[in-house]
C-alpha cells in the first residue's frame, strides 16, 4: 500500500516537473502598445522573453513610456529596425494608457536622445543594429556617459549571441533618414544614419522569429528568412504606403516566409472596437487573407510560443 502511494506521489511529481519544464521552455511575447487591450495606430513595441530569462525589446517607438515604464522590467537587448521616430521614439507617452487609441499621448519629447537611447542608458542594455546605425547609438551613449560598446553591429550575414538568444539581420527596403533633431547643430544638418534591417532571432528553445521591420516584399524573405533561417514565427508590418500593405504582407506570409504563426504589426489604424477587429480595416483584410493563424497584438497581451512556433498560451 505504501509502495503504491509512493509511486502515485512520484508520478504526480514527475508530471508536474515535466509540465513546469515545458512551460519554462516557451518564449513569451508581450505587446507594449498605447492602450491596454487595444491595437492602435502607433503600436510597434514587443517584448520577448527567452526561457533563460534574456529579455529583448523590439522597436519601442512612441508607446513605451520611457525607461520608467513599469511594463519593461529588466531589458538585456534592444532591436531597432530603422531610425524613424515611430521606431526609435522621437516622442512618447507620459504613462502607459495615457491619451486614447484615437488621440495618443505624445507629450514627452525624447530628442535628441530618442526613447531608445534613454532606455539603453537606464537599463544598461545592449542594442543590436545593422548598416550604419551602430555609430549613431554608440555616439549617443558616449555623449551621455553610457557605454558605447553596448551598441553592437551585426551586418547582413552575421549574428550576435546575447544570453541564449542569437540575433541576425536580414535585408529590408524602406527609407531611413535620421531627423536632424536627433543630432543637433551643424552635424545634425549634415548627418544621416543610413540603413535599415529586418531581424531574425533564434531563441534558446529553438524558436526562430522573423521581425520584418518596415520593409516591402523582398526575395530574401524566401531565400534567406525561410530557406536558410527557417523562421517559424513572423512579426510583419501591414500598414501600407510606408511598408507592406495587408495584401502584400499576406503574400509574404503565404508564399515566401511560410511561418507556422504570424503576429500583425504597424497597422497605422485603430484596429479594434469592443474587443473585435473593426470591419474594413487593414487588420481585417490581412487576417482574412493569411493562411496561417494570425495574432492581433493587443497591448498587455502575453503570448507563449514553443520551439516549433506553435502558440501554446495567450493567442
């Protein structure tokens, strides 16, 4: 009897351990938008947490309320697709949920530093960018008594590993001029930190994520992102005009990248009303056209993905 009871308790303990380990092996993805439970026009920021605890912030832009935003916590590395204000944060909200989805609060000016640089300084985080962007961020960090070595260059074809997370850059096509207000003076008028990139991130549980940036359709989305890196989860911009529109983005997902799951981003619209996707929006058009499951990143929502790209919680 005692042996049977012992074996039963041992079995329950092993099941609990396996379940805990399985949960710990997931990558957590949290949307840091302007309004809790909404998907608004300026929403770009996503926070990724690796199973080993490494925390990665992507395109914090204007909806992260500076380095004091309580949603941030520890940040180990920041990824920025390019130098536009809605990615690096020329301005940002004073507090989470300030303003509204229709009228976002942009009351805090972050120039000439940028929201990104202020977060890097406060968190002593590293930033991984391609092209000529590393020099800009290194210069800012040095001028503000930060560590310029925290600005890391990864050109197309290379990668950097931070904690258990491996980060590579991939080609993207978009304009990328730096506003002179970020620099100041004559140098600001003369300088432009050219270059733009998407990212491919491999997490310690094996999950490979493609972060498109503000790109259009490129051949590399098939040749590099799918065939070489084998991305299972994609975050793709659907805002049209400045980036892929919903039809183009759906083509990228359906025919080129072919991930297991996709997260919509950069819709440039109020996409949600009463908890549902608004009819006639780009978000709805993308959702209807894509052949794989689509997640709409409502601010504050936490998704969990296993190593093969399946959403196991929060989707």
